[in-house]
C-alpha cells in the first residue's frame, strides 16, 4: 500500500502551520519588535515545507492518477492562509477512497 497520500497530508498540515506562524508571529516580530531572525528561521522552515508539499503533491497526482485540476487546487490551497486545513477534509476522503480500491 502506498503511503504517499498520507505523507502529503502530513506535510500539507505542517506547511499550513508554518505559513500561519510566519504570517502571524515571525513577521510581526520582525517589523514590530525588530527581530528579523524570526522570519529567517521560520521562513526557511516554511520554504522547505513548501517545496516538499509540491514534490509530494506531484507524487500523489501521479500515483493516484489525479488530474491537473487537483494539482492546481492543491497549489492554490498552499498559497492561501488556512487553505491546506480547509482542503484536508477533502484529501482525507480521497485518501480513504484510494485505500478501498
């Protein structure tokens, strides 16, 4: 059984959390508390998770024969705050359906 979808969902969650931490904590610390290191650290972590998200989204697209619309929707979710959390409900159903096949 493939674990790609499960890893994708885990990384999507972590990417979503890192995005919110970057926007809600690190950037205010940089601009209001003169602590630019917060953005350096959180931004780097978010960047790694963002790349991993797209690599795994591509793997899910190929492994589970998803169309380009699915991939584009995943990409859009990664660009919007809370997007990956909103999409996780749908991804969870898709993962469960793929396990029964």
